[in-house]
């Protein structure tokens, strides 16, 4: 099994090397997973009011979709259990960042919307992230622009596969 030669990639720490014969798609997804973990930790360090990344991403989703969502729809979107999402929503509601109301079409179901306070909290979180994002833009410059279309396409592909039954590739 051939490892990536450190001389070929001096920017890559020795401990982070994967065998070169691991499938390319696995190596890419592995890097994305590690980046996700490191980025989450970095972002949570600067979040205001004890906001967690999970809470921020829910608020961020509401800004993107511009409407109400059910707890089950949110759980599916984030690929977490309904219980996990319910816990996150309870904390968001306790802060006054979302409103949970009965669904007018189905009294047993709930509809969740972001509040004006939730929009402000998201904006404050983005402002708190400014030094982090500015540093990334300084360090990586246009390479972020280059990476974004591919990452958006990969996310869209994986998003389409989200609700497919398990299958062999």
C-alpha cells in the first residue's frame, strides 16, 4: 500500500496522510468530514449567547427557506432523529429564536418559524464569525471561490440521495 509521499505534499502533515490507493471519493469525503469537525469547533468558539452550531444551522436554514417547517422536516433535512431535533428546537424556543405552533392543517403536528429575535441572533452569529471567515478568505483567497461550485454540486447530489433507500453504489 503506497502512502502519499510527504515530499509530494509538504503542506500535508505526516499524521494526516491516507494511503494513496484509498478510493479518491473516500479521501475527498474524509477531508470534508475532518474539515466539518474542525470548522464546527472553530465556529462554536465564537458563537454568541452560548449558541451551538446545531442551533445556528437551524436558524440559518429558516433564513434560506423563508417559511415554516415541521420538526420532522427539519430532522430529515439535518439527518438527525426527531428527538434530537426536538431538543434543539426546545432550546431555540427557550431563547425566543423560533416559534412552535400547532399546524392549522393537522392539529397534532407542529409548524416552526424563525422569530425576529432569531434573525438577529443569526446576524450576531455571522458578525461574530467575521474574524474567522475573514482569516479564511485572507489565507485561501480565490481558492475558496474555486472550491465553492464543486462543493455546492457535491452537496446537491448528496442532498438528492438523502431520502433514497439504502442501495449499493
